[in-house]
């Protein structure tokens, strides 16, 4: 294990996080918030001191393999979450550190779950930092580092595998660094485009930045207690719904569209399934909840937005789904597991994994009925590698096992099985809201410190897709 290189990578990531902490200070000055220098200045100095200590000398042995990639990424996410919570505590806007840590982890992992009962009372600088953690966590801080620094291509692929979501990670172009730049270029362009469109709909500049950052990371932090429902604008709701769906698409496809390889984008089975599920779920839920709203338009409006917000793990809301029929709430829970596409900023298990699991099940059924038949699992008309199929199955087993353990631990908080299961599902899938008291109209403020730490672990598990975080606890050979 190359510990020196791990700390060097962590230092590079923390430098980026530290520099982004300067932006809330600027926001605080604009709005005349006196606490902003201490609230963000102290964490900035701590972050930069650690970063400089880690990167003061470049390691002579710069070898990075899978283990180093996983450990460096997981350790960086844990460290930047621990430091990122300090502004909330120093400013006094979140009283205790476990709550501040929960809010920060929820931000960086783009979960969007909150312990705040009165989010509107928070200062502008802290609200901006909450949204900014979504934006940084959406594409990943490591991807930003790879985009701006020159590094060995063989090393960066191991780190990209740890950072990027999905059963398989590849390069857009021959160099990983250039791939990262392309992805971040698309990410920034889409974020700015959404902010401009929101302002065209009458949303103030500050509000537009907050919600476009949250949308980009498919996180769901809003500056209002009733989320997007505060604006009561069909235009704003549809702009956000369309963009969170677009952020839930594999970013590789946007690159194919840019270079005019339309056939590669059109033939992508995962994306076609993703849009198909959104359309089908919207129609089914609209039929189920039509009696709760006035007219077909209003019904489709809320059904479409909540389906988009759930499957992409955005966590925004325009209505209280706790008032929906149990059937519709259950369908939303199922969408939480499905999630968005691999290579997107969305959460969940990813549509590609679900497709592979279903096709693997069908393959096994065919083998049972006809052992001599030769069948393979295919995606986009091509056979899926056996290692990928096995990896997807193993991921499901680990996911369900860790979810069961987490539910058991959260029940110690005194919640019902339904509420405990809902809180774990929403955190492991990085959704932001569940059912019951944890629905869109509620929050997770009733959790004790132990449950908050457990769910922080679950959120990191979901965002890093289990393996990198688990590697922190794997015994090392000397």
C-alpha cells in the first residue's frame, strides 16, 4: 500500500475543497453577514494546512493501483465531510457536530436529506455552502482535480473507478485527464444553462444559483421549507424536472451528441429504459392520484415532477406524497432503488445494473429449462463481460446486507420498522426523502447522534458505491 501517494492525492482534493470555501465568504460579504469570516475562514485555513502538509513533497513512488485508488477517494470524502461541517458549527446555525456532519455528508453525497426544521432561518452564506456541496459532490471533487492537474493516465483510471458511478468505467478519449475536462465542461455548461432559464422564469439570481447547483448534483437542497413548491410556478417546476432528468443521463452520451455520433446515443439501452420507466411511472401514478388534484394538467404536473425527483435522487418536492395512496408511495420507493443512469450525477443502484440483473435472471431461467442452450447477457447488442455480471450480483448482495444491518441499528432510535427502513433506503440511494415522518414534508431531525452517524455511513456507501468505503476497513498486509 502506497500511503504516501494516498495522502498526496488527498491533499490535492482538499486544496480544491478549501478554495471553494472562499465562495461562501464572498456571498457573506455581499449580504453583510458578519460571522462569515470566522465560519468559513477557520475551516479554510485548517483544510489548506492539511492539504499543504500532504502535498509539500511529491512522493518518489507514485504508483497507484486499485487499492490505493479506492482508499484515497474514500478517505478524501470522509475528510472533506468532517471539515465541511465546521462552518455550520462555528456559525452556530447547527448546534451540534453530529447534526452538522449529517447535513454536510448529505450535501457532498447529493442525498439532500436534512435535519434542519427551519431551513429558511439559515444565513445566505451557509445556504450557499449547502448547495455548493451538492455541486461539488455531483460530478465528484476528484474528477475536478483530474481535470486541472497533469497526471499519469494509468493512475487516474484507478481513481476514476472509485469515484464514478456504475458497473463499468471507461474513457471518452485516450487520456483520462481530457475525459475529466470534457465531463466537467458539459457539467458546468448545463448548470449555467439551468440557472439562466430559471431566471427567465422570474427566479432571483441567488435562488437560481442555489437550485441549479442542487439540480446539477441531483441533491435537492433548497432554501425553502416547502422546496420547489414555494414558487408555485409550472415553468420553474418543469425546468428543474427536465434538467434533473438530463443530469440523470450518462454524461458520455452528451459527448457522443457533441461529436455527432448520434447512433451511439440512440442505441444506448440504459437511457431508453430510463426514459421509458419515467414515462410509465408518471402515467401510473397520475391515474392513482388523480382524485387529489384539480384536472389532468395539475395531476400530471405533480406526478411527473415527483417521479423525476425520485428516480434521479434529486429529492426536490412540489407536493406532500404522504397524502398519496400507498400504491403510489410504494412505486416511488421502487424508483429509489432503480435510480438513474451509470455515469450520471444521480443515485440509486443505476438502471444498467437493474437491466443486467433482470437479464441474468432470465438467462438462468432459460438454463434451467434447457441446460444445453447457450445464452449470454447482452447490453446494447453486445455481450456483457462475465466480471461485470458477477460484480453486479455481488454489489446487490452487499447492498442488501449492509441495508439490513443499518435498518437494525436505526431501529435503536425507537422508530418503527417502516420509518427505519425508509430512512436507510433514502440515504443509501442518496434520495433525500422517504415515507412517513421522513417524507418530503418532513425531515430527519428526530434522529439521535448514533443514527445520524449510521446514516452518514450509508450516504457515503451509496455515493461511493460501497467498495471504496469498505476498503478503509480491510486489513492491510505488511
